[in-house]
């Protein structure tokens, strides 16, 4: 069994990179060698070395303690336009080899104790032509976590995503709600949570607080891992990744 987890979300800008990094930091904090892969990223920026880089990949590498020399193994495709990858690639005249993306993920899984693979956008985001994030999830055969938000509209987005995943045979194993502010939640957020649990039948494995920008770095990533231990069901998440036991 492949020991890993796919992190997806109901939409872009929900915070799946942040949650993926938090889980990676927590796992690393337990002394486990964790791998991370962001197979394809758009919205790349010019880095200090003058090359196009993904800031999401930089964040994940810092969380997992992976050096710059492994960037290509973490993020094999980085596109400059901030568009869905299939469109960004077409705009740049780039051909995306989806088989190579799968091979890159499998290589990281093979050399790490546990591996987190992060998608792009939601599960229907086109990676290349008609090849969707959902198709990558099916090929990798990893259990998946869905990152969602607590505010108005989240019930619709979350339930539709889980229903589509079931129709495609994707193993969506749990939900994490990001930007949950326990001191400010109202009947809106609490009723959203209740309906998400009831309508999806999936366990909510954490409600992560809204936090200020976390910069890559050992100290900040250690703190991020500590926050994950406080607000996420890290034991259950690791169990999903290892296949040791199922969530009750």
C-alpha cells in the first residue's frame, strides 16, 4: 500500500497549501520522514536564482524540511500565468506530461515514510486538456482529505465535491475546515459544520484557526506543526496515510 494522502479543496484560495504544510510540519515534528509533492502549480514567480518557482512548493518544502536541490521532485511543473494549469500551459506553449507527474508522485512516495500530494484548485480543475485533478487522484489511489471553509456557501460546495468524488470512486476520507475562529463563530458556522457532517457522512478531522502569514523557516514551521497537533486529528490522519486503521 502506498503510504500517502492527497490534499484537495472545494475551490482555489481555500487554504489547502497551508493545511498540507501544517500536516507535513506536524508529521516531521514527530520524527517521521515526510515527502511533499505539488505536481503542477500556476502563478509562479521569479525566485532569487532568477528561475520560475512556485511559492506553494517553497512553503511545502520548508514545512517538510526538504532542500532546494529537490525542488524539481516536489514541483515538476511550474507555470507563470495564474490560471488553471491546462489554460496556463496552453498560454505558455507548454505540454504537460501527466504520466510523468504520476511518476514523480510515486517516486516521492517510494522514498519517504509518508507523503502528502497537493492538488491545484478543486477536484474538477483541468491539469491538461481533459485530464482533471480527479483523474490524478484516481491514478494515485491515495486516500484524500477535503479542505473547506466555514462561511456562507460552504455547505453547497462541500457536499457537491464529496458527491462528485463518490461518483468517480475517489476515496475521500475526511474533511478539514480552514480559517475557523472559535472566538467569533456564530450560528452560521456551527450550522454549516453540522450540515456538512450530516450530508457528507465524512468525519471532520480538524477545524484550523485563521492565522497570520507563516513564512518559510524552521521556527515558524515548528510552530505551525504545533498548531496542527492542537487543531487537527493528526493521529487519525497518519492512520489514513498508513492504512493501519479506519476512522471510526
